[in-house]
C-alpha cells in the first residue's frame, strides 16, 4: 500500500547515519562559535595577559572540535568518545553556572548554546541509533580489513 | 547586552506551541495511518521516508517560519513585508522537505538570504539585535548546516573540498561578527561604556534631586575620609580586590555591608587609584544584592545606577573581555552580569561628573602620573 513518491524515496538516506551527521553539524556550529569567541579575545590580550592564553586555548579547542566533527561524520569511535567527554564537561560546567547567581544564563540564546546543544549532541551519540551507527561502522571497517 | 525585546517575546510561546503541535500531529497521523486512512498513510510514509537530518532541517525551518510570522505585527514597512514572505517561504520549504526532492537548493538560498538580510538590517540599524533574533539565526544556521550535509557528493576536487569544509563555519563566524558589529555600532541610550547598562531615568533632574545628589556626594566624602589610608580600610573589613593590568583602579570590598542600600556610612566598596605615591582614595561604590534590582536614585538622572553584562570574566588575573552575541566566552572565562552599582567619585571627575560609571580618562591619567 506504499504510495511514497520515487523522488522522496530517492532523497531518503539510511537513518543509522543520521545521528553522527546531525551531531557533527552541531559540533561544527559550536566550534565556529568558540572560534569567534577565541579570536575576539585576542585584542583584550594586548592589555590582559591572561586572555592571551585563554584565547589561544579556545582557538586550539575550536580547531580540535572541527577535527572531531569531521571524524564523527566518518563514524570514528574515538571521535565519539572525545566528543561525549567534551560535551559532558561543557554541560556540567554550564549547569553549575546556571545555579550560581552570576547571571550566566539569561534568556533563550545561552540556554540553546550552552545547555540544549551539548545535551542534544550527547543524546544523539548515546542514543540507540547513535551507538548502532558507530558499531555498524566498526563492523564494516573490520570486514573491509579482513 | 542582548535582552529580549518585549514585542518579540510572543515568539518563544509560538516556538514552543509549534513543537507541541508537530508532536501531536505526528501522533495523530500515526493513529489515522493505523486505521488505513489513505491520506494519513501517505503523509506518514512521506515522513518516515525522510532521513533524520532532513526532518530536523525541516522542523528548524518551520520554527524560523513561525517565529517570523508571529513577529510581523512588531515590524513595519518593508521589514514587515519581508517577514511575511520569509515566514511563508520557510513554512513551504519545511513542508516540502518531507514530500519533495527539490527543496534543498531553494532552502539553502532562503536560509543564506535570510541570515545575510538580518546582518545587513542589524548593521544598518534597521533592526536591534535581541535574543529572539539571535536565537532565530542560530536555528537557521543549524538548519543551513544540516541542509549542506544533504548535498550529493560531487567531483572531489580540492577547491570543492575546501569550500565544503569552510563554507558553514565561515557563515557562522560572519553572522556572529555581523550581529556584534551592528549591536556595537547602534547602542541604545542606556548603554554607557561597553558592557554597562544604565538605569532608565527621567531626562532632567528637579531642584530637589540636585540637592539630594549633592548631599549624597558630601555624605559619602565625609564618611569615607577615614579610609584615605588603605590600611584603615583593611582594618575596617574592606578586602583589596585583585590587581588587574587592564584596570588601574582598585576596588576594596566589604561583604559585611552587602545588605546596606545606598548608605554612605556602609558603602559596599571603596575605590582607589594607583598613583606614583601609592593608592589614593578617589570614591566609593554602592551595589545592590541582585542583578536587575535597580537601587534608589535620589538624584534622579544624576544618580543613575549601572550594571555590567555581556562580559566574559576570567578568574585568572581578574580580567574581562566581551562575550559574543551567541553568549560564548573564551575557555576558562564565563559570562557574568553584576548587580547594579553606583560610583560616587570624591575627586573632580571632569565632564563625566561625580556619579559616572567610569572615571574620566583625563582624570585617570592625571592620577596615574601624580
């Protein structure tokens, strides 16, 4: 009784690869925002030596996140582990800042960027389909090697 | 620095309502499809046939479309017309993503055009960036990234590879910088120095307010005169703040005075300037307990409180930078919003006056050289 058009069927992609794809797009978005944060702190580094170091660390982490996103898309298990660790750390830090009375989370933008996006990446990589995508990739890698 | 414009607030409710509606619609269609209702089966099959990437891109475009449509009443003229076109366009493309194969290229053009138009509007000063607008751009950026990922792999030439790798990060970076430039180029009347928001007050001070302001300065001067020597301040419970290479002024805070409200006998902090002969007392700082809790302003527009927001604070060296419009700070620093504060300068503060958020630069240089 299928009445799906051929065009729709042709545009469909296997759902098992969707989780890494979506997660990689979110990580690239986070990396881009971090890169700008790091670059924008450089002028402050002229008079504030601490921000020289922090901006450099931020830029390095942003570049690392681009690299992780690329390998996430290629369904590398080590990239999944690193991204889970980084996002969990980021989420815990953001949750702690939410509790502190310093106004770190006011409005939809900080909530989306600092809470929803890391939580979404974690959910995507931890979900059944996310785990399945990486296991499937591992099996196909092993099959290709043998 | 970026709040939620009151006229944009309905967008949040609309976005939540849309997500609930979509969830209910999918559940209802599933029930109808189980009952073999032909059109419901067609819709469910169309939905199930699409990848999760497509589904998410479609939902994000629908979200952006609904937000644009809800915000039409608060936008007049050509901007309002563009919001109608934009909102309807996103809804058509969001629906088309489930049932057609042609949606991807128009969606890419629509998303890029919308983001670029927002940057142009903000830089030109025709739109004030607020959290709803910025959140909407974030939604569109993620939708753009997802739509780009759905591209069929073309010829694997190096220019193509490089372009595919940098196009999306470049767009995200340009969007951030564009909003930032626009916001800084067109600050509203309540922005003092960068990162300081002023208390809304009347334009002109009454004679009574002028007298009250003068009394506050004299009372403060008389009260803190005993702390000319920093050692006396420390003995009284004031703790010296960290030395910052970016700020030649040093604040000595007294947590025991935290509950006092604009009390000259119990200021929350004393302000000293670093001179060649050591620290010189130049004023006091009154501070409220919570962010957004403006203090009493006996002098009306003369005693205008300010609070710092949109700044990244690093505990390493007590340093500050600006946070990006997407609320991100360099690693190791965090976004903070301070409770409102009011400085009372007991030295002549030039054109800025005794209650200014900042010490006059000329005065500051004179003090540093003295």
